[in-house]
């Protein structure tokens, strides 16, 4: 079989160390060169190197990406967000991010110093930083904020009422940092 066209699984033999040096996604196992990932074998005769091009690359987050998720932990200074979508595409990677909740002085940007998000809210955030192995999220964009929320009083969906949200069932009015399209974005499981 021609190694250039073959597909391999992790651990499959791709060559011997006398023929090639291990390249990307290939390791040396006592003289046998084996694949580290599922993919297609490729040879570089000029470098005497053999590599495996992965069938699928892991999609990682980058600063500037937008994520959509649900608030799982809400404290006065931070919130934990379970991420379900990255740039509008479903993600099953199990990412969680940390949102620092800084509300400005009363009246700034329509906010009166209340919580930016609450437990259970569906939010869209920007990826602000990936330092120290953590995903740091931000709401510093008009497109970022709560896109769907339930009433803290009765549990019914909230509707936009100016810069706040209001429950049509019980009349409860709450503060949130709302996305520009709050209540207009379909929420998918």
C-alpha cells in the first residue's frame, strides 16, 4: 500500500526509523515509526521525514471569538459560563469560562449597578483572554450580554422593557446586561 495515500489510526506503523525521521503526529517506538492521530500519511523525501495529517483538527478558542453559554455559577464578582456555541457553531468540547462581573457606576450605560447576569441566563460573551489555562470572558460589546433569561420570581421568560427586563406573568422587573438582540435569538438546546 502506498503510504502517501493510506489512512492510519493511532499506534499504526507508518515506517521504520532507518527510512524516515518522525515528523508531525508520528513517534518512534524502538525503531518503528507509529501514528499519533487518525489521518493521512505524508512523506517529505527532502527532509527524510514522515508525518500524519490529522483528519480533523481540534477547534480551540481564540481571543476575539464569541461564545454562547449558560450561567452555571453566579457570584457578586464573577460568573461561571458553560459554553455551548463558539462563533455560532455548536461545540461539544465542554468548555467553561469565567466572566468577571464589573458593573459601572449607577446610570452608566443604562445600568444601575445590578447584576450583569444571573444563574440560568443564556449569554453571549467575547473571549477576552486565555491566560493561565482559563477562558476569560467579557461583556464589553453591544452584541455581548444576556440573550435569554427567566424571571427570578416565577420562572417565566423575561421580555425587554427598555434597558431592563420584565416578566409579563408577575410584573417583576430585573436588571441585566442585555445583548443588542435580547429575546430575538432562538435558544437551542
